[in-house]
C-alpha cells in the first residue's frame, strides 16, 4: 500500500472517531484541542491517554505507546500492520454490508423449517426475542448472488469473511446473530465447528446500549443464555460471548456504579465458576457490587429454562446470590 493510500485511509478514519466508536470517553479537555482519557490499551486508573485530533495522533504516558489510527488499531486488536490495515478497511465498509447481510439472513430464517426447529430445540420460541435479536439463517448458495446484485464485489465479500475463496457462503447452515461489527454463526450440523465469527474482534457487550441504564445487570456467557433470560422477562441481561472479557467489555461494566450478577455455566470441571470468581475480584476492585449466581450443577442459563425453570425460580437464584 503506497504512502498516499495510507494517508487517504487515515483521512477517512479520524482517530477520535475510531476511538469513540470503540467506547473511549473523554476525561478532560486540554489546550489546542487535545484530549485526555483512560488508556484503552491497558488497565488505566487515571487519565494517561492523550489524543490530538488535529494531528490525528495519540500517546499514552502510562504504557509509553503512541502513533496514528493504524498503530492504535494494531495495538488494540493485537495484530500486525497488514492485519491492522485490513481491519480498518473492513471497519470503513462493514456496517452497510453487515446490515444487508443481516436483513437477508432474517428473511431466510422463516423459509427454512430446520432453522426454526433448531431455535425451538434451543429454547428460542418467541417471535419477540427472534425479532429483538434479529436472528437469521444462512442456508448457503445464495448470499453471494444477492450481495453482488447490490453492487458488492466478490473481493469485498471475501475480505469481509462472508464468502470463501471458492465463492461459498462462510456461514453455511448456521443460525446467525448480528453483533456490533461482526456476526456469530451457530452450526446446525454436529460435524462442523459449532462457532463462527468474522475476522476481527467480537466487540463489546451484547445489546449494551439498551442494558447500560439499568442499575442491576445480569452477565451471561452465551447468546442462547441471553435469549432465554430476555424471553423470561430479564431485559437487563447482557452477554460477553465466553468467559474471557476483552478490555472494552470490562470498561463497559465499570462505566457506572452498578450491581453485576454473574451467571456463568455450572461446568463439571469448575471452569465457569473459576472465571466468575476471577472477574468478580477485578470488578470489585473497580468499586462495583458483584454477585455470583449459583446455578444447579451442569446447567447454564439456557438449559435452566429448558429444563422447566421459570422466571420466579431464576429470580430466587438472583436473590440468593452472594
């Protein structure tokens, strides 16, 4: 990529816009338009991250790193320079492409009985939660043609990760959940890898803009756990897509003095419980009120409701949490 092309890319993506899209917040204004805030690259307790919007540069006095938007993307996503460029180009063009893809998959869901049956089997049974989560289905064989008609090139679809090099739908026979800047696909086939994401980060906490205003937040691991809780009336639930929480998700949980209920899987090997204890300690250090909800052995929130659990019983578990 030429120097001119790099300069054009940086003009198209102002550093401050990119930071704010990744939930970075200003702590105080300085002279000459400069801004200070907490560093997104390490656990920062006092503002040490300086942004100069006029120069399109940043520098952190805490971790001694700085540079332009390409450098930040590489550090934030923990990738090398070529991958950082690809992620930024994808970030520029992905929102409209993902919107078109999501709408296409939503239409396909109710055309394929096997997808609806799979959701029913997993406890997703109300049209309200399907519409709320914009759940879709990728039958395969038709996404590329549809997006090509809308003007997207095959190269664009391959770079985004939606289509394979051979031209096939990457999410073939998967129930698809749109995320912020990504897609999650759960395979209907027992022989295929169960989970699939587009290249790049999984993003922030699920549906966080709708959840963040609640004084009490319920945090679960997976999207089917989230669906079960939302369907049962617990609309203050969010999901991290696993027990590992990236820096952005951790900052989101800590952006307000709230109570966080951790409802992780009651795994036989204790991994979910250990992850909950570890996260509880970190969140408590940040001044949050944390409660660990104990599920029956071998259960996750989704299976709890599938095995005849109801909202009243789950509320009792929340009240018993310590």
